[in-house]
């Protein structure tokens, strides 16, 4: 009986060792998961999405950061359709910040204009 048990164990071990070789020999399935789809625009009132290029460092002598000022400007422009992007962002600095492209004002104007354009496109599609 012991010899039979040894034979069964050896056969089982060989089968387990051969299993990966059989899987490789048959090839792997052609499964490639699709990359996740991310929305290019936010849902709801995510004003920070349009101001993501702004600095979040506090500038001495000014209330808030350029990012928070841009978010407030975007909210003002969203609630008042008569307001242009330039008018909404007029409180932001027009001085160039070293190491960042553009000025806080220009980055805000771009973001608010993009938000208004996308909002207008959504309204015309409805």
C-alpha cells in the first residue's frame, strides 16, 4: 500500500509540474484589458478642473492663492453669463511667476473661457 501511495504522489507531483509547461505551450489568451476611460470634463460644478494650471502657493500680500482666486472667478463666470472670462479673472495677478507658463491671469482666462465654451456646447446639444 505504501508503494501505491508513493506512485500516486509522484504522479500528482509530475502533473502539477507539467501544468505550467502545458499552459505556456498552448499560448496565452489574447486578452488585453481596455484602458480606463476618463472623462475629459468634470461632472457638476468642478471649477478647480479648469484652474488646474494655477499655483497653489500663497503669495504674500494677496488674499488666497492664484488657484483659489481662479476657482472663485470661474464660479462667478458660471453664475453670471454676462461676465466674460477677462472680467471674471481681473483680480488675478498679471505678473509672471518664475517656473510657470503664463501668468495667473492668463491661465485663469484660458480656464474660464474653456468652461464657458463647454457649457455652451452642452446647452446647444440639449
